C-alpha cells in the first residue's frame, strides 16, 4: 500500500500520530540533562601595538 494514500484516507489517525510524535519530541527535549549542553568560555584577545608613522599594510 502507498503510505500517502493511506494517510489521506485516514486523516484522523494520521493527525493523532503526528501530534503524538511532536509531543514526544517536546517531552524528550525537556528531559535532556544539562550535561548535554555544557557551558564554555570563549577566550579572546586583542593586541594593540602603536607603530607611529606606519600604514596598516606595513604593520600587517
């Protein structure tokens, strides 16, 4: 049988099935532990060196 044809004939069953999948996904997402998404720090540095009289191209 063609799954698309069965889905179109049984619209209520298909809708209930889709709603159950969506609700199950939301419940599963809420149940994830925080260890799955740990915090991390982004280390960033900015170095500024004065070079009087030089252009940006010369410094680079």
